[in-house]
C-alpha cells in the first residue's frame, strides 16, 4: 500500500492531514506552493485536472475531493481504529450523511456568505441580500448540528470519527473567516472545544 498526499498548509488539505495522522497510516507528503502556481503545472494537472489540494494517490490511483478521500480513508483504515463505522451498519449511513452535509450544505452556505462579504472577494461582487440569506441559512444549519450533538459527545455517538474531524475543520475555518457568532450553540461550542484539543488538529492549525 502506498499513499502520496499533495497538500498546502492552511488549506482544505488540512482535514486530510488530520485524518492521516489520526489513522496513523504512512504516507509521502508533497507540499505545493499555491501562490507560485504549483497546482497548475502539467505534472500535477495530470494527477488532478482541477489543480487543487488535497489530492491523494492511493496505490497509483489519484483521488480528489476531500469528501471522497475521507470516505476512502475511513473505509480502508478507519474501521479498525474506531474512526469510521463498519460498512453496512446504520452508523455508516449516518456518517456518510453528516460528512456530505458538512461539505455540501454547510460549506456551500459559508462560501456564499464569504463571497458576498469577505475582502477575499472584490467588493463589486458583494450582494447584501445574498449575504443576509446565506447568514440566516448558516445559523439554521448550526442549530441543526447543535441539536444533533444534544446528548451525544460526537456526531455519530460516543466516539470521535473522521466525520467530527472533517466538520470541525469546516467550522474552524468557516466560523473564524466569516466571523460568525455561534456562542448560543452550547453543544457545538463544547464539541469544537473537545476536538480542538486533539494533537492532530493542533498540528494542522499550527502548520505554516
Ligand atoms: N471541493 C474541494 C475543494 C478543494 C479546494 O478548493 N482547494 C483549494 C485550497 S483550499 C485549492 O487547491 N486552490 C488552488 C486553486 O484553486 O488554484 C475539496 O474539498 O477537496
């Protein structure tokens, strides 16, 4: 088994770095300089035509999209580590549901909000109504996650899984970058605090 991990610090690749560390699987890391355009060079585009990180090559097969990568890592290495539910169980269906919810619904709303408010996007692209709508959507989604965490220490149940690590990466970045106040969501706050204590998350956050 061989894994090559193409990454850049402080990017979407951070969540895969966290998963690889938690799963304790060996891999070769290839750092790309996104500002210098390494991701658009022909050699890399031959692996990932999107020219983005994270990208993983598992036994010669390239993978992109972090949700797909998380599922592959979970199924291959996570079950025996207790970081992913066994295939065919109700918990696996729940894990897939929340992982995709985080990357599609929550990330989509966060991105829309950022696109309409943040300095990373030209001011003339900002639209106040779109921003308002995205913010209301984000708060609704945060309430949904907070309810899911009522009476459960982690999203699937008693144990931390790759789903928690992935969702915490989305939120850690999104809530901070979009400056969203989530202090009313007590379960969410406690859960994020617990996950933030994990060495794998601390290492990814400190990466420069
Ligand atoms: N949906 C993709 C998003 C990947 C993505 O947008 N990666 C950014 C870094 S955060 C990137 O590589 N950007 C470089 C570029 O677009 O040139 C995933 O989750 O893997």
